[in-house]
């Protein structure tokens, strides 16, 4: 140090500008170092220096963070991380009174005794340090700075009566969280500041407070260490703290250090107590206001001249006593305690046989216990780190990666994220140690990114839990008794004074469910009042909206876009429903009437468009008599009627009446009388709603998906819902009624009494398997008998020459032509059926004939063929048990023909056709004696069969 170098102690209370003065002095020199008590404060000072000189010449060095540009001139550090022996022009130590702190005091005392700038050294702190500095640094000069504003004691106040811009101080995490939760409920929220927070989290919380998003700050005594905040009042929620060993009361100078955060610049501040804390006695309160405290008598000290020959020598040097009466030996710190624990390990002792290994062990022991789990856990971790460093010279990348990966998670609550943040600080510290990892830059970046992610997550969790911005803003505006402005975005989200309060769904306001009971009523009242203009504007838009923007739901609701604006209710007739609108009372009757008129116009036009054929029939004055009555029944049932319910009315209709009704598109089906146009998806959807309203159903059946021929049976709905949906329940499935009539047309050509098998067309139009089709037929009143038979394969054809080949090719075609001539046009000639196509007996005879050919005989010497395949078939009869003459498999596995007894000779009974011999034609046989003739209904499902019987008599 040069002879003109000066040492100055800048002493005084808080809010005197000491730190600002030191920054200005440092930047006035070419190089400089400033040591600060907290990494939070170091980050704040670093940012200020960067703003003045730029990032290229300012370094930030803390235990867990290191930003060192190549051309560094100014070093901003925590006191523990200050570089030694740099020879900088300027050096400053802030909060020098921490020399008396039982935990860290020995570090500050060492800097007081040994750290100097080449030209200028500043010690910044409380006036209580004057005597110790005078005793230990006799060359020091003194500069006293007065507080720029007054600090006044205001007594005790409840949190509920705390004025804005106040800080409530607690001395434990649980206490801080409890106060923050109370303020959130009563005041809308608070920012949280604790020493354990990362700088990133702390800065984000402070920014919320400084920007006015919240008016309250809840903090530990960390705010007493030079943090410059816009605080008007400081309230103590406790006057005791745990100092690492015991609970003890805070001294007046410690209270003053925290209370002094109130007031900034020329603005006066106040301090007091809150909660269950008893008011300060007059002497203590006055001492804080006058900044008069008992001078510090003793400073914590630990020997800096360490001996690294052996572990025992190192311990002895650390425990050596001071040689000055102002100094007292510091109590056993965590690093010394860890050293003694590791020294008990035989393996560690065996490794520490020289100075470098002992020095390495001491460096490892100085890793702070950020995790705070237990001393044993911390010592075990240090043991592993030391062994890696001693054996390999560095910590393995894969092991380091595993430790960090376990921490790199941002899920969980505040406590979980806080613990991970404490854990990552350990690895951030390790990554900062030069030479401890193979890739220093990588691990510094990796740990920093993890800490940043956890810091952001913690800030978000703290904000979610302790800040209700909406309540904070609205309570402030309500207190000002000014009209509030509401805004509604495209999604209907309502904001009042920029804060989300709920959603406007159509013409009803739904309050955000996150609002507490205390402020819910006030917020809703304010929101509805502010929304009054929006209700009228929306009503005008709705009234002029095209029908394409409005729709009805399958439960009878009315939607305007995605907003519910009303619902349908039953009217005097099924085709005349009424509308009940959803409009808040605060919107007024004018808005409600306008919405109701527009919604009624919509549904009336929708019914007129989708049920136009039905309404045209209703207005047809040419209908009279039975035709008019039948039309009324059909209109009343919305265009679909089960035939069984009006069978007598149908029989009573003459041909003229039927013709008049058919002109309106009515189809008289075997099972249903309906208008095909009304089976389309849109009319069906509306018909179900109108029918459900007329039946006063609690839950409306949903319309089936369009385009499906069959759907699962509608068994869980009201009776008749399947018909209104355009389907008819039949077994486990429901079939569309128009396709059912097509199927009925096919069934008329079948022998329903003697039995028949399903045709391919029947399966095709229903889209069913044979098994499913049998269930459908059972639901229609048919009985199905299941059987198995040998699957007939086509006979092999052997071509001897060109002539034979031609004959063999033409033969199947001729046979097919013959069968097609005998079969109905709608049948598949390749499908085995009961009449009209080749029977199983004919197929079997064809196989026998093929085997009788010379080629087949020649094949008899070939190896045995594979086992015959079987197939399942169903025989359907109308409404009674299967007759004995139906085809069924015999004991030999081959099917018998209809009417074939066990002996193989055909019987003459039964209505179904049979074949006489292999190539005979089908013949019909009457099932019963002739009956008296009566008029045949052309719409009867069995008309075609009966007419055929009559012709065969």
C-alpha cells in the first residue's frame, strides 16, 4: 500500500447513502473491489455498476455466481468471495458492523484487518463500529453521515389496518408465509423477500412491489442489509430470532438496521409492531429514532495464517486464540466442524499426507451447507467430493450430472422448489471452484440455468399463493369511489381496471370462482355495473346476427357462437316451442326483450325450413275426412309414425286418401309411416328436441351420427325415442326405418313359413354380419335356427383338349344362367337360399357328378384331402318355432334338403320349395287347406307370399 493511501470509515445510520457513496468512489478509480454482505445486495450493486460502466469491465463474484469479463476493472463480490492480493486501487467493505456477527463475523474482521486498496479503502457501517476500528486500524479516518429523512415510531397496528407501502418483518419462513397469506386475503397480496431466495426470485418479487402490483412486502431481516426499497412503514411481527443456536431477542441496533429501511431519500419513514408483539418500550423506541446504541466491544476473529502440514496442524491453527483484546475467537463454524468430522475417517487421514492434500480437504470443507439437512449428510457429501478430487483430480461428469438431474424439476409446491433451490446452490458453488470439474464453463452454465428455472418457478408459486392482483386493484379503486371501466375480449373474459373478474357468457356474467367470499359480492357488483353498456351493445349485435351464428343444442339450449343465450320450452303444439332467455337482471328488461324476440325468430324459421313438407301438409285445404285426420296424427308425431299404432286408421284409408297423402311425400311402410325427407340429419336432430320438449323429458336423447344404417339399440331413453331418431329398435341394434322398409321388401319374396336363409343383399343393406343379422331378425319377430353344414367347394375341372376346355368353360356359365333365370332379381345367385337359387342338395349332387367323371376316378388314388370345412347358417321363420322340415345338418355332416326325412326321401308337406332330384325345378306346396278369399292389403308384409300361394292352387 502506498504512503498516500487512505483508510476511511464511513459510519452512520441507514438511509445515509453510504453504499452509493462507495460506488461513486470506486468508479472514480481505475480499478476497485467492493465486498457486500449478501449475494442479493451484490447483484443489486453489480447492476448499478453495469448501468454506469457497462458489462465489459464489471465482474460479479459470489459463492454461487461468477461473471468475470476479460477486461475486468471493478469487482463486486460477497465478502467471503473477495479476491485476495489483487492490488486494486480502491477497496470497500459494506456493513462492517457484521464483524460482531457470531456466524460470519470472523470473515468481516479478517477483511477489516488485512484488505486494503492501493489508494483508498472504505469501511461502511454503523456508528457502533467506531471504537473497534480505532483500536484495530489506528490510521483510519472517519466520516459521519446523517440520515436523509426522519424515522418515527408509530406503535402497534393490526395487519388489517396497515397502510400501503408497508413491510412486515418476520424471522422464520413459517412466520413470513403466514403473514403473506393473511395480507393476501385482506389486502390483495404481498411480495416476499427472504435471504434464502435466489437473486432472480428476490428481484422478481421486489419488482412486483416496486411497480405497485402489490402494496405490501413481507420479509425477513434480509431487507436490513442495504437493500433500497420504497418502504414507508416497517412493522415487526416478532422481536426474537434464531441465531443458529438459540432463540434470542434482537438488540436495539439490530432493530434499527431493519427499521431504517422505512423512508427513502428525503421521505420520512415510520416503524412499529404488529400481531401479538408487545409495543416497544420507550427507551428502545427512542434509541432507534435517535440512532444511539451501545458501541460494539468485541469482534469475532479466526486465524488467517493456517498450517497445512497435517490435519491436526490445520485444526490447531484454526483454533489459535487472538492476540488483541478487542478480538474474540469465533465459535466453531460449519467448515471447521466438517473438517473435524472428516478427520475421523481413516481413509481421509491416509490421503492427507502432505500440504496440498490437506489444503484440498480444507477447500472442500468450506463448501457451505446450503441444504441444511444435517451435519452428517453434509459431511458425507464432502467426503465423496474430496475422494473424487484426490483420486481423479476432478469430479466425474456423469456423477455431477446425476446430482443435478435429480434437482432439475420445477413441479411441486413452494417448499419443494425452495429445497431444490437450496440444493442447486451447493452444486453452483462447486461448479465455481476452479479445477474441480473438467469443463468449468459447462457446469457453471448448467447449474446457473437450473437455478434460474427453479427461481422462476418459485417466483410463480409465491405469486400464485400470496398475490391476488385482481383484489388488490379492485379494492384500491373501490376505496377511491370512482367508476370502474370493464373490458370484454373475444372470448368473453371480463377485466375491470385491467384485472380478470369473470366471463360474460352471452348475457350472463359468471364470476371467477377464484374470488374469496370476502370480496366476491363487491367484485360482482362492481363488474355488473361496469358491464351495463356491454349488455346493450351485445343485444344489438345479437338481434342483427344472421341465423348461421345461432344454433340449438340437442338438449334444447340456444347458442350464439359459444355462448348460451337461452333454452327452448314446450309450447301449445310440438311445432311451436317457446324461448326462455338467459339474461342477467342488471341488463334490464329492454335487453331481455330484444334477445327473446331474436331467439324466437330463429327457432320459428328453423322449424319452417326443416319441417317444410309437414307444414305444407298442415296447410293443405284439399285434405279432408280420414286423410285430414291421418295427416294431423302424422304432424302431431313430427312426421314419423309406427304403423302398429295406426293400423286401423291405415286400413280405413281408401286409395284416393292414400294418394293424396303420398303427394306430400308420405310413405306407407310395413313397419313405419314416414316422410323420407324428414329422416335427414338436420330434421332428425330438431325432431328429437321438439319431441323431448312435448314429453317433458329431463334429459333429451341425442341424435345418432349421420350415415349409419344401424346403431346400438336406444334402450336407455324414453319409449319412442328410437322412432323419433329415425330408427327402430330390433334386438341389440336399431335399424334406420327407411332401410328397414327396403329389407321388408326383400323379405316379402321369401318363404317366411317354411324358412329361408339370409341373402347377401340383406346383409349388405344392413351392414351386418350373419350373427348380428340373426339378432335383428329376432327383434322383428322372426325366429332364427342356427345350424352348421359342410362348406361346398366348387368341383375341379380337368381340361383334356381344346373342345373339352370349351365345354368345361361354358358349363358353369350355362348353369349360372339357368339359376339366374329361376332366382329373383334382387338375390345373389352365388348365395345358398331356401328358394329361387341352387339348393344345398343341388350343390351336393354337382359334387357327386364331378366325382363320377373319369378324371375324378383317376384322382381317387391321390392322398386323402384335407378335412371338410364347415359353415354356420341361419334359417328364419315368421313368429313360430322352426318346423321339422327345415334344412339341418344330419349325422354325417351333410345338409338335408327341405322336406327330406331321415331316409333321404322327400316329404310332401311344407310350404317351402324343394328340388326333385339333382336337377329338378323348385316346386311350392301349400302349408294348409285353401281358405276363404278376402281382400289383400297391398301394404301387408306378406301380400306377395299370399298372392303366390293363391296362384299355385
